[in-house]
């Protein structure tokens, strides 16, 4: 068993952020490049579009408000679509019909984290949204996704009908904003070093090794 102190990595991101989708894959690739470093990886909430109501809005209305028009976003999206493809990910912007408020998604990730399935829940929701154009405002879609990664469907449905952990998730997202995090994904290492953007896996792996060595050297003093 490793005697090294695990390196805590908090990934601040949102389910509907395409660069977060790519960033998740890249941090996983980075961990694979540093398999000897023990890591505790946790996904933290961020609201990319806090103004979107809980029931969501039509995708066209959202794109018009944020980018000027759906056509304008289509021009901008080609870069991120290509970047996703280079990581073996699928992003089909034309399939998305509804823009969700993501607090319920973050609640699911939080609940899944309790059984060690936070990353799997995050991945499933992102696949539904970016690859399949799934409606993340649809309770049935969320419940099905939760069941697929091992949560109890009836329990999840009942909890989604309440405000369970809404304040907790909102508080964590607000805390990230108060700490100056405005762009996501942001990777926070050992709760004190932050790197923003979907960075190259080799650079992330280098940071993981360097900071792990630092915290373990400090622990040995």
C-alpha cells in the first residue's frame, strides 16, 4: 500500500460546459499518466448559466440570448466539436433542444459521490447532453441516468421532488465564484493551486506529480 498522502483534486465545472466535457477526459488521461500518485478526485458544482430558470429554456432562445443567434453559435461551436472529437468524445450541438438549469444534475453528482460514483454520474449526464441531446430538465431522464450508474431510481425521484441539498450545491457554487473562479473547468490541487481551462493531459500530469511531491515533502517534515 502506498505511504504517499493522496493529492486532493477538485474539478470545478458544469455539466453543460463543453470544455468541461473535454477537461474531464483530459484530467482522466493525466491520472493515467501518473498512476503511481494517489489521488482523491471530486467534481464540484459551477453554474455556467445561473440565469436559466429551473424548468430550462429552449435551446434557440438560450443561444440567441447568449451568442446573438443559433447560427452564430454554430460558427463558434466547430472548434469545440473538433476538440471533443480529438479526445474520442462526441458533441452534436444540433441535437440539443433544451437548455437546462443544472442544479438537479449537480445534486445527482453529489448523491452519486456518496457511493463513489460521482465521476460516473458526471460522465453519464454529459454524454446525455452533448452526445445524445438529452433533455436534462426531464425528471425521467435524470432518474434513468441515476439508475444506470447504481443509484436507487425511486429514492432519486423522491429526492428530486424536494429541495434536498439545493442550498448545499448553491453554496458550493457560490463559494467557487467568491474565490475568483469564473472560467471552467478549473482544477484545484491540494485546495491551494488552481489551473483553469481544459489543459493538456501531459501538463496536468506534470502538475499532479509536482504538487504531490510537495505536499508529501511537507508532511514528512
